[in-house]
């Protein structure tokens, strides 16, 4: 397979953009994630692919639970701060205020979020897939449209 052709084709898979958080004791991790999809109606399950060498993946393996925030259109600038290491200080994660709900960090900036509990890990390539049950879903404010990765200058895939 020609790697360039592979990239050109696979980059046409469409994605959203999310910020996933988790906490275990004093430790907190957060990251911008695009490889996420619902994968069951009943029970409601999502699957999320996380870099095996990332801090979020490592902490989520310990905590087993967390929160996915769904970004709204116009929130690309906020997303950018979650593409680097987690900075946890003074009630903020990467500069965004949060509160703890059921022991997990909920960021105030985003229009929708849901709590999840990991049911299973699938380890194949350079990402680990968490198959997770959705345990609570919330809309926080005015209706908007979700941010699509293709409407930003970034890509993740290929
Ligand atoms: C557009 C975009 C999409 C991303 N999607 C994912 C993803 O689906 N899964 C993932 O593990 N990392 C993804 N990343 C990378 C993480 O956001 C980045 O590695 C983050 O800093 C991880 O931090 P950590 O090492 O603390 O886990 C993406 C990055 C960008 C720029």
C-alpha cells in the first residue's frame, strides 16, 4: 500500500472534536480527542482511541471513568489548549475552570458533556480503545452546533 495514498484516503474519515478528562485521587488528566464514536444504543456505549503513550490513557486505565466534553462550533481556540500536557492549577485544567462531579472533572466551557465508565480496553496498534458506558449526559447552555474536525485547520489520521 502506498503510504501517501493511504493518508489521502483515510483523512476523509470525518470526526468531531472532544475534550476528555479523568481524575484519580489528586491526579488529573485531559486531552483533545477526535477518534471517538458511539458504538451501541443499548446499553449506550462509546469507543475512544487514546495514544498508548499519553498521560490521559495511563490515568484512565487507573481511574476507569471520566467525562467527555463535546465542543461547539467556534471553540477551536479552546480546543488548542488541550493538545499539550495537562496543567492542573487553582481550579483550572489547561486554563479552563472545572468542578468535580462524582469525583470527575467537568469543564465549564463546553455545551455538552457525558460521564462514562470504561467497560473494556482493546489494545491493537499505537492507540488503546476504551469501550465505555455512558452513565450520565448533560447539555449546559444555549443550543449550538458541534465542532467538526474538518472545520478546523487540524487533522488527526492517515
Ligand atoms: C486534531 C487533534 C486530534 C487528536 N485526537 C486524538 C485522539 O483521538 N486520541 C488521542 O489519544 N490523542 C489525540 N490527539 C492528541 C492529544 O490531544 C495530545 O497528545 C494530548 O496532548 C494528549 O495528552 P496526554 O499525553 O497528556 O494524554 C489529537 C490531537 C489533535 C491536534
